[in-house]
C-alpha cells in the first residue's frame, strides 16, 4: 500500500519569507503526484500536479514543486509568502495501475505572520 | 469548470438517525469518492464508485453505505448515525483511468451527531 508523509503538521513563516512544505511518498513505480490547498470550511482545490515530463511543476498562486524520483519527494515551495497563503496543504499520490484512488498525507497547516 | 456540489454545508442529526449525504457532479466523470476529514488524520477514503451501480470499499467503510443510481450522483448513507461519525465529509469526482487522476472536490458537509 502506498503512503504519503508530510513533515510537520504546522509550519510558520513570516510574510515575504520562503515557503517549503515537505512531502515524501512510498511507491514502487513513479506515481502521479498532487498538491491541494484547503481554506477554512471549504473543499480542496488543486494547486499543481505532476504526471509525466518536466519534473519542476508550476501551479497557481506562485507555488511550484519538484518531483525527485531518487528521493521519492515532491516538496512544495513558494519564494515569498503572502498572508492569503495561510491554509492547510495536502500532498497526494496516485498509482498508475488499478483504480484512480488518491492516497493523501495528513496535511500541513501553513501559518503566515505579518 | 467542473462543479461538485453537496446537498448540505452543515447538518445536525441525532444518534440512531439515518443520514443521507448527496453529491452531484456536472462533468460526466466516471469516478466518484467519499472521504471523511478529521483533524490530524487527513482525508480517509470511505467508498468510491467507478461506474453506475458499482462501488468499492475504501479504507474506513464500517458504518457507511453508498448508492450510485445515476452517473452524476453519489450518495453516502449512515444507516444509524453515531457520535463518532461527527466529521467533515468531502465528495470528489475524477475522470476514468484515461485521465490524470486529478480529483475535483465539493465544498464539504460538516456533520454533527448529537
């Protein structure tokens, strides 16, 4: 079974600082990888995804993530945090075989201080 | 844009009641999913469906059932609600195996069982 590990249930940054949210997965073959964001009392919204091709993926709101097969990682970054980035972020992975289910990490709450 | 709607944003029920949560998607997606979300546990898959009248158990199906009579609608049923089913419930949909496996989420239903 696949697993996704997000390091840190909470990450605090100052406005303007670099955002780094970590995600590691376990999979026997390179999977599809996703980052979702959830604002309070809302559903999840896709930030970005990796399927095939370029390993550096750009998403919405200035976020990007890099797929590193050798490290089985898919960390999310943003050069300069904004107050509106405060939300919960989920990393997810999908196998390329079987049903189209996603396995989610437990989430990381990003706190942005002025 | 894909739209996934859920019948209620907030729901309060009493222990032992039968509860129906409805989800509708408007993009002709083959797959539909029900998750529950609890603090510190992330998203856990309850059931999913890959076709009309087809269903598969997820990671935590106990105490739940589902129904998919039409392609666009996927219902989650709590036969006899219990207090430990108080949670946020999220519905999602995605294309079939030919797609990128990206899931589109509804806004969620926050269920409280008293």
